[in-house]
C-alpha cells in the first residue's frame, strides 16, 4: 500500500470527464480509485525487465485503499 500521495493533473474533454464520473459513481468508485488502478495495471504490464516492489505487485489484485 502506498504511504504517500502525489498530485497528477491532466486535461480531459469535459464530455469524457462527465461520462467517466457517472460510470465511476455507478460502480461506487471514485475517479481517483479507478485512475490509480489503471496506472498500477499499466506499470505492471509495461515494466519490462524492471524489478517491481512487493507493495505494487501485491496490490495488483484490484484491492483499493482509501481515497
């Protein structure tokens, strides 16, 4: 589990943002939870030969922390 947080700012089409937020709400997830899950999956899938820390590999099962 990550202990610290850092802010990631991105620009997105307002229509996509609205739809994304609606879908997240329907699944009882926050947009932040979904984005963190996507980033984690992307890192794991594209890490190549990099050694990944245990905390990242152990959270790959989809369990979300707070936030």
